[in-house]
């Protein structure tokens, strides 16, 4: 299929900090083509202004009450990004001892760290206790027992919250839906009162909160409000049992615009939840949030270069130097990411599947996109700031990409491109 209109440059979907000027795609004031040439491709590029703008939305939400925002750092855990959020005042939601080490290295305030995850090991619990984190979000009874044992051995008290599974449908992709009964996450909310009673009997635990995280890329308010209602019902039950909590953690999951989604503003969501809490007599309850994607997703692009244009009977392929090992979301979740040419050319657009060089049919980044391109041109995959680099691998012995942060008219290398030595340097030959 050919679309033979000289079109004006498209409008990037997700970010006002990415725009065309004289047919060149810029991030803030920096030419992305220059970055691609300077640092090489594939290349992750993030806008500092976009990170700050995303944080600002949560800042506005925080001002409505006692609200703590913990960045769900598995979305993007580059030290420079963590350092920026830490500087802005964010806490962190983390899911491993490695993430704890990263957060502390980046200067995180441990009193704003919450530790989630279904499989915490003793050494990870110990590291969290040593750092004096805000809270462990506990996902099972055996985990309660383990935290109690580790804390008792260390002679300290572990602040804990139960991650309950409220059984609400987040109306998102099944792989990123976590709040349904059949998911591995959390404790069935109907059993939670009993588990709280049990937790109260264990030594070394300080029961401070309740927590849930129902899924990701949620673009409607209703699943969050359904979950909040269920958590508040639970608070009532606990009050009857004389268990008073200090905070309610509503998790992460707010969606972003990949195409034409109209995501919820965190301020609107927080206003509604705080009102529900107030109505039921919990005006002193602290609200904790764990946003990941919505703080970083639209700050980032993945740049690549077109190696070949290949035409077959069924399809046109733009074969680029980025691949599923760099950005897994398309093939893992069948996710849509916009694709932009770094240099907009008027001319006859062809419809392409944008694919990488990896030996898998699943190695694609975008399907059926109208582009005016030829070999040697550069492309940007949009909305790549969340679950991009953090899910990257070295499959096919491909070094992981470099990462760059743009700030106004400046740019900083925030992670070097890996070398082959980084990939096989730890192998040992017989
Ligand atoms: C992944 C995750 C988050 C962040 O989710 P987003 O959809 O990126 O906002 C928050 N909390 C927990 C427990 C998570 O696993």
C-alpha cells in the first residue's frame, strides 16, 4: 500500500518535549539525529524535563494530603534517573535486593522505600532492615514468618504491610493484571483479617499498613476506586479487631499515552481516594502510591538505524539495529509503540513492519507503519522510557544499548554501551 501525500511531520504521541523543528525530531533542544550519530544506535534517550513534568503531576497530587509517592523503579532503574527522582523528593518501590542497592547508591531516602515482591529472601529482608526502609509489603504467611525470624534475630522491629489481592479487574493486558484472584500476587482480601491477627502475634513485626497493586497501564479510574473501596472495607474490619494502621498503599499502575489513551491525572485519583478515606473516618491515614510507568514512560525514546529495507510479496520490512532484546514490550505484550523518523521527509510513504536482526519471528518493534524511509535513516520508537532498558537482555550476544539524558540543549551519557567483554567476560572456558 502506498500513501502518496507529502505529509507534514506527525505529532509525537506522548510528550510535549519531543517535537519536529524544520523536519528534524528534537528532544527538548537537542537534535536526535546528532545524538544517534554521536553515541551510536540502538540508543535510549530520556528527557529530563519530561521526567520533571511527570513528577510534577504527582507533586500536585501529594499536596492534597499526607501522600508519599514511591517510584516503582523496575520501570527504569538507571542510577541517574533514580538520582533525579530522589532529588525531586520521591521514595522508591522496589522488588529485589539489587533494586535496594541501586536505590541506596542513587541517594534514596530509605524512610521512603517500600519493598514489594512475592519471593523476598532472607538476605534481602536483612538488607532492607539494615537500611531502615519504610515498609515491607508482605505477600504471604510464610513471608511474614521469615520477616519475623530475620527481624528477631537482628533485634529490630520490621514495619510491614499486607499486600492484599482485592480481586478487581484492572481491564488491562492479562500479563500486567495482578489484582485478580488467580494471580500469584498478594493475600486474598477475604482472608486478610485473619492474617493480620496472625501477624500481630509474631515477634519482631510492626504492622503499619495495607497495600495492593492491581496491574499496569490502567487508563480508567474505576479499577482503582473499586480497589480503594475494598481496602476501606478491610480497614473497618481491622478496626473492629482493634488493629489500627498508619498507611494505605494503592500501588502503581496508572497508564500513559502510547497512541490516543487519555490517562487519569494522579491528582484526580488521589482526590477521590482521600475523600473516600475521609468519609469513612480515616482522615489521618497516609496514602502511599507506587507509580512506575507514568513517571518515566513518555520521557524516553529508543533510537535505531535502518539497516535494510526488504520487500517481500506479503510485507515491507524495515530491518533496524534495535531488536526485541532492547525493547521486549512489543513481542511480550503485543504492545503498540509509535515510530517516528528522526528526519521527516515528504514523499511516498510505504507500510512497514519494523523488525530487528534477531533470529526469532517475535523480533519486531512495530507492525504496519506508514513511513518514508530508506536504508541509513534513523527511527525513534516512542514511549520507551518504562520497561524498556530494564527488560533488555544480551540475547544473540548483542551488547545492551547506551543511555543518554537530555537536559535543555545539553546531553549526558548516563550508561555506556556494553562491550563484548561485558557479555562473555564472566564465562569460563574448560
Ligand atoms: C510494577 C509495580 C509497580 C509499578 O507499576 P506501574 O504500572 O509501572 O506504575 C508498583 N508496585 C508494584 C508492587 C509493582 O510490581
